[in-house]
C-alpha cells in the first residue's frame, strides 16, 4: 500500500483554456492523490463539475509528465 503525501496547495485557479499545469515540489518515489473540479464562475450560483480523482506515483528520478 502506498503512503500518500499531502501538498500545501489546497486550491488554485487555472486560466480557462489551460491544457497543462506544472506542480513544483513533488518528491521522488512518492504517491500523490489529486482532486480536480471545474468551477464555472460566469454564472450565479457558480456551476461545479463532478470531482475527478487522479493518483500518481513519482519515479525514482527524473521529471513526471501526465498526459491525458
């Protein structure tokens, strides 16, 4: 079983139309769980998508790239 590590990024805004995002400070050989949700802020009340979860494990060395 993997031990998950918590990042200090609890919420961030990413501009519309963004297709890639880089997280800094990930540790090597560590498992991370990401919770993603789109919030459309042009309406009141705000429209929220269902949450999507992404689990990754960083490699022992190098750079992590996640491509959908």
